[in-house]
C-alpha cells in the first residue's frame, strides 16, 4: 500500500490462539445490501484444535450472530461486540463452525453512491434510482481498519486462511473479489458470484469491489491472467491507465525469482479510495485518480503504484510480517521492487533520481523524526523509503544475483507464513559475507539516515554526478555558468539537470537568460518546459508568444501554471486565454474545467450565471471528492455566502474519506473565523441529522 501508515498489530490473546488453533478454510455466502448499507450471510470455517483451549475467538466488530453450530450441532456462544466467542462443542483435531451474521460496517466496507441518499431515499446502486445507472460502487479497504468490520475473520495477521466467497448483489453490476471466479448464477433479480482461492492469506487482504465495470485480460509470460478493469465511461483511458502493466508483471516475476504465487491478478480502480492503492491478494484496488488519458499520464500515472501493489503479492501477501515492528518487510520491499520495475521501463537515470529524491526527504525528516524503521510507530516515510534504501544498500553491496538468491530463499522458506527481520537477514547471511548485524543496527534500529553512504551509491550514476555538479554551480555568478548551462540544455542529459538550470536562472534578467529559456522550450521535454512555466513569473512582451505555446503542452499541470501566469501578465488577452481553455477538462478532479469556470466568472463572461451554476453543481455529493474540493474552493472564492455551497461543504464533513472531511472541517473553521456563523445558522434546518452533528461540533469550538 502507498502513502499511508498502516501498522499490523498482533493482539496478544490471538497470538496465544494461533499457537493452539489453526483456521484452515472459510466459505462465506454473503449478501451486500447497498440500500441499507449492510452485509449479512452465512459463514463456515474449517479449523483444527492443536492444543487444549477454553475459548476460541473470531473477530466481528458490532455484528449480530445466530444459528451457531460446531460440527453441525447448535452451541452456546457469547458476543463481546468485538468477537464471537466459542466455548463448547469443539474437540482436538478438525472441526467446523458455521453461523449466520449481520453487520452495518461503519468503516472498511464503503458504500459510495455520490448522491445524498438521505434526501432522495434511494441509493444509486439500484439502477432505477437515478437517471444514470452505474453511478455507485461498494468497495473494501481492510488493512489498518480490519476486515472484521464486514466479515467475521481475524485481526491477527498471523492467522492465515483460504477464503472462498459467494457474493450476492444486483445483477446489473459486476462483483470482483479475491481469487478465481468459478461461476456466476442468477438469484431472482440478483446474481451470485462464486470466488475461490487455493492458498491461505491474512484476513486484511480480503476484498470486494462492486460497480459498473468492463475488463480486458492479457496473459503474462508465465500464463497468469492479468485482468484489468475499468468503468465503461473511461474506456478511452484504458491504455494510458494500464500502460506497462504486462511489462511490470513479467519483469517482477523474473527479478524476484519466484513465480507469482496466486492464480490470477486483477486490478480495479475505485472512486474516492482512501489511499493510492491496496494490494489485496490477487485483486489490487487503486484510486480512480490514476485513471488517466494520454496527457494526464505525464502528470500523474499509475506506473509506480501499479508496480508497488504487484510487488506486495510476494512481499506482504505471500510472506507477511509478524507484527508492525517488521512492517518494512512489506512496504520497504514493495517500494524498492517498484523502483526496480520503473528502472526497467524508464531507465537508470530515472531510478537514481527517485532514490535521490527520497534520500533528501529522509535526511530532512531525520532532523525531527527519531523513530527507527524497526518500530511499529515508525513513519510511512521510514517504512517505505528508508526500507527501500536499506535494501538498495544490500543489493549494491552483495550484487544483484546473490541478492536475488537471498530473496528467493526467503520467499520460499516463509511462503504462506509470517516472518520477521531476522528471518530475512539470516537468508542474506547464508549466501554472502554481508555484515547483517551492523546493517540492522545502523539502518533499521537507528533513526539517522546514512547520507554519506547514500550519496556514494548515487554517484555511481553519471547523471547524478552531473546533477550534483550543477547544483554546486548555485554558488557561482551567472556569467561563469552560462556557457555550461547552454551546453547542458543542448545535451541529452536527464531532465532534472535542465530543470535545475531553470531554477537557478529564475531571478536573472530576461535579457541575460533569453537564450537559455528558448533552448529549454526547444527540448520539447514535458518537465523541462513545465519548469519554464513555473520559474518565469514576469513574462516580457517579446517572450509572450513563446510562453503561450505552453498552453498546448501535453501536461494539464503545465497548462494550468501557464494559464494563470499569462492571465496575470496580460489582462488584455484574457478573452483569448478563456477561449483556449473552454474545452479543457483536466484530470479526474476536473481541475482545468474548474479553472475555466472560475476565471470566466471573474472576467464577467455573458454566461457567468450558467458557469457559476455548473461550478456549484460540482460541489455536490454527486461527484467524487477531488472534484468537489476543487469546486468548493473556487465557488467560495467567488461567493463565500452561497447557501448551496455551504450546505455541500457541511455535507463533506460526513464523507468517509478522511482527507476530504479534514479539508471540509478546516474550511468551515476558516469561514467561522471570518464571521460566517450566521450563514451556517441559516442553512442549519436544511441539514441532515448527521450533518447537524458535525456542524455543531465545529460551532462549539468557537464558543
């Protein structure tokens, strides 16, 4: 998983249970009720009692249980609100337990309909509820919050089970889950999707995604089916979204040296996902923001997340860390192997530059972050990036072939099991003379980042040596650097050297740097041209035509930067720029469309009322949070008292995506400081009870 802090805590009581009881296989027959946001069904576990135990527990958060049978005989049980407790009817050896359950999950399973169902009394997961069908999705996110909120399972990652799931839902949708789809059969106005797995996994990796999807299947070199899903509305974005997917899969399987451990691999984009991606076993879910077109690919593509989540199928799913203390065995490994995959695609210079960027982050973070990698409270930066750097040090020291041998042995010896740091380091020692004790102490148990060692490894790359040399030129007068800058801009050196030059000359007079700017534009490199847009605040009239070419760049980010800079510098040409931007949409967040609407209104367009209404519409629950957030910011900048926008802002505080709710709460606080309390009081009676509760909390803060 990317860009999140997920700690895999092992509950002591369950640690005791796993040594005495081994749950083998589970079959879940479940019904997902999107209208009531509930899930229910029957569950049957096969388990083995290895040692005498008084009570066996299965996690189930705020669930109701009934018809509990052990070995086909009804038994008494207790429900703590967190677990179902079984205390009679089982014996040493193999047993079965079956029961009915029902849950209304407040987290982990998300019902995402984009409509205010409290007002319309319907859910868009029922096709007749709205004019547009397919507007709804249900998806799960088990790691960190635990699958036990929606399916009776195990919060202890050390309990690994083979999951077989039969899922009932509306026949007009597609239901995707872990494993191989064995059958789909009708059930009145629904269908039942029957999924099976062959190997065990930790419960947090169980997943469901429901929505309107189509898919394309390609085969890896090893004949593993790669099933790539997308919404019908996004089919034109399919190629750009999944670019290099097969290459990444084939490369990782070869580089890791262990065959992909599952029968199939699926990837599914979901809207308003909490993070970048999640490596559910054989079924990665990732954020809709990575569904991009040809232009969007240059701004924010799925390649790194794609490789990262795939690497987790080995590191995390096949071999799982025993506890949060060893979380780097998952995130550090996935981060590093994703970089290796990108190196295969984009080259050595890209690889070393990414390592360099993370080294700067780690060096700066170490000034205040004193928690080392091998600590369950370590930051995500430590788990991911420092973990990756630690692996890079080992690989560079012992060599790629010996490193691969250690990795292969590690994965094979602990496959479908759990491991800790010493288990991995023992495999390194078996194949090399690498000093694992010193490594463990200085890279994993100390919080300092070893910048000198990192820089020495970076300088093995010629591009990085050139970048370091160019950065040192910041100390020289421009006149001394100019000839070198000219030569570098006309060379084939990787783009960060050229963007560094643009940064260094940003405050130089236009007359002196004109030749360099023109050369930078002539590179036709997206990133170099973007740096011209970014670092040229004052645009002389003689450079206007050249700068305006940036409005046609294959980057939505560049277009936005250039548009706003030109708008500021040339008020007389604003109508020209608006005409240029009229058909722009931008990425998944509609950033360029919001920009066009906002600036058209500011420029007193004859259609400003129409444009304002469109902007306000984007603030509503009909849209994804990224679209809403852009629109809310722009609409409030135009009219901070608009009751519709304020109502939609309050609604945002009830959203399940924590990043969006934080934005909404902070924005309301800002408005309250500015004296907006009367405006919120005016809309109060139009709010739902849930919205009132959230607003009351914020109003109370200001008393």
